């Protein structure tokens, strides 16, 4: 037993000390360690994968999306603006906008040097922008490029292999009629937000609902695809403006401003029965497709923003008030033979001397002396109330931005000469639109209408969203008084009146001239060189289709409204009636002789 145990021990000893067995045994131990390490590594990797793919999957997916997907809010298709006959005045077209992912751009200097001339920016500034925003995943480089520029940039990107550049399609505002109706339409900014005119006033209807775009990028920063959420397009607008009438008014106004070397001009055409604005023109003007190339004074809508003293055109308001209150009769005579009248120590003169004239002749011949006498009969309180009732000193409420109230002081602030001054259209500031609305009230039988330029708001699907109906603000004078004033205003255009150059064969015109001196605040007196010349009226006088005002600021050569503004009125009306196919009211061959202008 003991012998066998010794043999077994010796055998094991020999086995353990065998030179062949010893390396094998050591190798076996190393293998065990290596397998253990490998299994542990796989376990760590497995656990990490579980963590990445299960536990942190959502967070990591969002981070990856941020790195390889760029989200940008795009402006939706802006609504169309039509004239009253559904001719496009403002629409939207597609344009490519260039963006960059600065974090994907390696060589900003070379990129800036080659790209800058194409998008018309400074290469130094472009490089600084890319470096400063190196960590950004999206920046705009150029918005709404024209087609040629977009093609050149695209070719550069492909040839040079610049990563991190891409295009997105945006909507760009376009005005197909160019300068026409620019002061009514206004314009938008680079993001299609309304900045002026109708574009601003009705921005919430036109702009629609924004959309989101997710742009996928590869590892080099190149755009792979764009996933666009469908946007809700803006509503469309139907204007009261007639594009053809607008063209006629602008053409004649431009010719007059050029002929008389005037500082500016305004002309507005209205339907006196409804308050619809058929045309509204300003000079100087601008192209709404390129508003940045114009100056603020060119973009100003003087029809509603600029005040002037109306001069003798206010005499129609005076006449209406005096007749309504019964302080004068049609046969009443006024002695104006002295050629002047003194009120409050101030001498007020007639431009041309007359003798004894009737009440209608005071208006026909535009006698300042006669007008002051009528004003004194009426009294300041009653006259002030009628001026207010006709809409002066208040906004008309037109749906255009920037309208001003005008200037009309309360009677307690009047001086001893204020009543006389207001009787001849001084010491009051009005806009051309306010004065036209007042004459429209005389034309339509004594009702003051609210002017407006948008008649309907229509959805992209063609369904009505909102419609605007004519709005009566108040009755100003009776129908009988309005009819008498209309008859008096007809005589202004006839022989012996101040506006024979506004005479239109076949259709009776009712209107009034204005020749107002501009007050110079530096001297505290009215200028003898600077005037505002105007004519305002309606036609056909007994059944008015249109009311029209023409205002020429600071003409050179002549200053009288009957010479400067009345012919513009005539030309506009004749072209308008030909376009609208308005028949003549009467056949006649009467030649009207020119008389004293005023």
C-alpha cells in the first residue's frame, strides 16, 4: 500500500517536472486568462450596446438628428392681391435661398473668396461670419436669389466640392405691374412680412401659417433631402382699385408733375356713392419689387399722410353749411367791390376785383371777400360743427396704414381772424382724401361715406372669408342742400368760372379750384412763391359716377388750380369714361371760353 503510494507520488513528480509538460501547463493558464478577458470585454460591449440601443436610445437619436438634420421655419405662400377685375397686382414666386452649416465647412477663407462675388457681399465679412458661427448648424447666406445667381452658386458648389452649402426654396413677393399702385400695395420684407400699404394692413390675412422643413445632411455637410410639412397658404384680397384706371390716373399725374416741375402730386378717384377707391396715385413713386432702392419720401402715401391748406376748395363746404343753416339765399348779393375785407386787423384780398355778386357767384368766381362775408354770417360755432361733420380733423378710416387726422383747432383756440381764414381754406390742415370724401358727400346727396380699398378677403380655396360693404358714417347735409351746391359747383366749370379747363364735352362737371399759399414757419407768413394747386369735383354732375381730386404741390410757371390741376382732372375723366364706356349726357357744340383762373 505504502509502496504503491510512493510510486504514484514519484510518477506525478516526474510528470510535473517533465520539460514538455511544463510549457503546456503554462500556456493553458494564459489561455484561461485571455478567454476570461475576452468574455469580460464582450460583456462590457454588450452592456454598452444595451445602454445605447435601449436605455439612451431616445436621447442619442435626438442628438444625432440635431447633428445631421437642420430644422428651419419657412414662410408659407402669401396670398394674391387682385384688382377689382381680378388682375394680379401682387403675387408670390419661388426663389432659391442659400444656407450654410458652418460646422461642416473646413476652408472658410477659400469658400468666402469664391462665393462672395456671386452673392454680392464682402468676402472678408462672409469669412468672419462663418468663423464666428463655426458651431452653428444653420445660417442664411443669401435669401431669395435670382435664377442666374442661384445657378452660378450651384455650379461653384459642385465644381469645388464645398460641403456645408445648400438651397431651400422660398416664396418671394412679386408685383407684376411694377410702379403701378405701389403706394396702395406697399411691400414686404425678406421674410414676406408686410411693411407698408395693403401688405401691412392685411398682413394677418395674407401671410398664412408657417411650415417647418427638416433638411438631412451627410457627414460632409451636403444636403440629402428636405421633409416639408405642408403650410397653410394665405388668403387672397380683392381690391376696389381698377388697374386700368390706376394706370390712367398715374400717367396723367406724372405728366402734370413733369410739366409744371412740381415737387409732388396726388390724385384720387372714388365712387362717391359707395366710398370705393378706384385709383390712388402719388408722385414721386417707387417700384415695390425693389423698395430698398427708393427713398422714404418716394414711398410716402401723401394722399393720406400729408397735410395742406385746401384754400378755395373749402368754399364748397362753407356754401353747404350756409345753405343748410339758412343764413344765405341763392339770390343774396355781396358787395366785394373794394377788392378786400378787413377782419381782426387783417386785410384779406381777392385775386381779381369784382363788383356786386350773388351767393352762387361767390363760389363760381372764388371770391375771398364774399366767402369771408358768408363765414361771418354763419358764425364760428356753426361753421366749426359743419367742418367736423364733413370729416375734417378726423381720420376717414380708410384701410391703409399711416393716415393722419388733419389739423382743426377748437373754436376756443381761434383768433380774431380764424373764422375769416377758415372761410377761405386757411388755418386748417387736410389730406387729399379727406377733401375728396367731403365732395363725395355733396355728390351723393349729403351722406359722408367711409373710403375703402379692399372689398373681399377670399380663402385659397376660393371661399369668402370677409366682405366689406359700403359704410355710411353720417348724414352731413340734406339732399336738397346737396343738390343746390352741386348746381353751384357746375358753374365753376362754365364760362365765367375759374375751372373752364376742366370742362368735358357731353358731361356736366361739378367742382372747385384751389390755389393755396404754403405757410412758411420760418417767416411766420404765407409764401408768395410756394403754392398748392388743386381741383376737386365729380362727374356727371347730376348722376356722379366718379369723384376725383388732383393736387399739385409747388408747381413752377403757374400756380392757379384752374390752370395746373383742372386740365389733369379733365384728361383723367375723359380717358376714364372712354374705358368705362360712359355715354354722353348731352350733345353740344358749345365752346367754353377761358376766364379768370383761380
